[in-house]
C-alpha cells in the first residue's frame, strides 16, 4: 500500500488508469461483445468527444490564476452546428477547408476568453461563464431545432478510416500536439506560470501572453472535440453538448491535474475521460436510468477532487 500510495503521489493519473481498468473489466463482463474487434472503432468514436473535451479543459487549469474554462461544451456545439448548418454540403465542407475553419473558430473563442482574463482581469469563472451563455445563445440561434447531417467524411471520425479507427485522429492528434509542445519552451513556461506566477514573472516570463495562449489552445482542442461530436451524432443539436461541461471538469480532476495550476497534462485528462465514459457504459449496461448519469458524474468529480487533495498536495508530479 505504501508503494501504491507513493506511485499515486508521483503520478496521480494512475488513479484514472486503475479506475478505468476496473471499469473496462466490468464492461467486458457485463457486455461480452464490448471488446470485440468489430466494436473497437465505434467504441473509440464514442469516447472521442469525452476525451478531447477533457483535454480542452486542461490548459486553463495548468496556467493557474484560478483558471477554468466553462465554455468548452457550448464551443463544441458551435463548431458542430457551424459545420452541419453552414459548411457541409458546400465547397467549404471538404476536410481541407472545413477543419481549418472550425479550428480557427475554436482558437478565436479561446483567445477572447484569454484576453478577458489576462488583459481585462476578469475572474476566469466569470469570464468563461459569460462566454458559456453567449456561445450557447448563438448555438440556439443557429440551430433552434435539430438538423440532420447527410453522409459525409465526418462519419468516419466515429468509425474507421482505411481500417484505422477515426478516433486515432481526433484523440491522437491533440496528444501529438501536446507532445510537440513538450519539446518547446512553451509547455514548461505555462506550467511555471501556473505553479508560481510571481516567480515566473520575475524570471521574465510574459504571463499575460502565456495565459492567452493557454486559453487559445483550449479553444483549439474544443474545436477538435466538436468535430468528433459531429462524427458521432451526425446532426446538429444545440442541447447535446451541455452535458460535456461536467464531464470535462471531472476528466481533468480524475486525470490528476492540479486544479490550482502548474502540474498535470492532457494525457491524464484523456485517461480520466476514458474512465467516465466506461462508467457511463456500465450504467447503461445495467439499465440504470439516464437521469442518474449526472449524479454519477458529480460523484466522480467529488471523489477525484478528494483524491487529488490527498495524493497531490503541493508535490511536483510528472506530466503525462
């Protein structure tokens, strides 16, 4: 037990890995076909919006200053709606044009959040809550009723592409981006700002720019989550993304990221999201009412916060 406790303190994302592993085994027992080769692509496609939403929420926490981004879910919805309602079926609907447009929308909303927080000094929870309502209102204006998407390339994101699960792109590319950023000074600088803003500023770090870039990165990843959601539901519905706010926060906390900033990574958030996804699958297999899902999400978030307080403390941990 001492060895396990020490491992969890040094690598708190192992908690999500252990929890997820137990839930995976439970799923396989409850649903014998859960891990069948023919089901893998579809299962990963269902996981992708969970995982990328958790990843998108992570940079705001890592940059510190009480950082949080509540606008991730409606931003996912905005990207989903813009693609289905305005891009699909036009010459802009091809992946070579649609993907950059969607990513630009996400990055722009994230940059606005970062500017409100880092330049205008809005409290992060207030700034992103305002953005939550604004973007959510735009979603409802653009898609007051569900819009069905005709068959197109986004369907492969929840299926397979040349025999490879499409989720390898929607989940794998953000992880690859994070790995690449880890080879540059930016990631270390963002973690330094989140860990001790005053010390980072004294060392010459432009704290304002780092925080704006952190929220911009979160918005960019939210756009990827929106595309993953589009591939999964193959429609546009302004009400669908709402549940992802709590899921994303739970994924970050369960994945071992210090919500005070400075320690963690999107890999842990992906593991946390996987555990939450598997929990949802288990509850569905046991025919538990969907109304209890919110209770399960909230309970998981509380448990993750308590575990994080007990295991992380102020100790430096590895970034997965």
